[in-house]
C-alpha cells in the first residue's frame, strides 16, 4: 500500500512539473529583445544614412546608456533599422521604448515605422538600386513639428498613420511631447490587423491591412530640415507572442 501511495505521489508530482513547465514554455515569446544601449548591437541594428541608406554607424552616438541619432549634416542624418523579425499569422508584435525628440526648427518630422520586408539579413538588399525601398509600411508614427504645407494631418502632433489612412481617414492624432522623455508602446495584432499605440496613459487605435510578407523591420529616425534635430533612446523592448 505504501509503495502504491509513493508511486501515485510521484506521478502527480511529475504531471504537475510537466503541466507547469509546459504552460510556461507556451507563454514564452517567439522573439524577445531588450536593449539598454550600453553598446550598439551590430547584429541587430543597422545604422544608415537618410535617403541613401548606406552604412553610417559613425552617426550613432552612445553615452551612458543613451543612443543618440542627431542630424549633423543636411539631408544626411542617421536612420536606425532593425534586423528582420519573423511574424506568423496569429502573432502579436509589441514595441516599447523610452525616447525623447528634440527639434531644432519648425521643419521636423521624426518617425517610427513597421515595414514589411522580404530581406532575411540585416543589410537592406536594395542599397545599390536607384529605387531603394526598405519595405512596405504597415504603420507609421510621425513626431511632427512642421508648419509647411502637407497632405498629412496636423502641424504640431504625433500622427498614427496605417498604410490605408489616405483612403479612409483611418488615422489618429496625439498631443505631442517634445524636449522631454516619454514612454510609448506600439502593438500590432496579426489576427485583427489592429494597431494600438499607447503614449504615456493615452491609447489610440487604427486598422491596417493583412501581412503580405512574413518579416517586418522596425525603422526609426529624427529627420528635419537643416541640422540639430535629435532622437534619443534610453531603452527599447521588442517581443513577438
């Protein structure tokens, strides 16, 4: 009887361990990255030059865990591009970061975008092509302090623009935050094609269209006319579940 009781306890314990660990494994994200920018991970981040997208790692500055992308040369500021991240139907991609935008004049439009890509490697495949493109945009967040004429809404706003915004007015505008740190979160749900953007304690939602490729890149910059515009990042967290 004692042997039978020990055997039953052993089976129950083994089942409990399996159930607990298998649930935990199922909850793990299929991709996860947390970067505090103590150094620049050149296996994941590509630093390019605005418009040409040629390699320009010297334009990215690191200081005490802060990554700075500053426009020092007219129309040749740095862009930051992630390695391709694989997405499958049913995945949810989440991007969180702590950042600061600083404009130098009234012609600033920084950006963060999710781009579909066919690339498998870090370096964009079309760099030597006159029609270079980094991919088809799923959603673009624009950090705008610009008073020039534009077909896009708002002059001093944060814009949340999915790729169909021009056809159905499917966009959101948020109160801008410049010259101070803020936290933001971008969520893309491949099941609903819903984009959720969180800025501090406010939430905005738009709809995008279904994926046509199974990889995306994260694209960021602090573009503005002339020089002096700055994008700072303290940390960034990316996950796919």
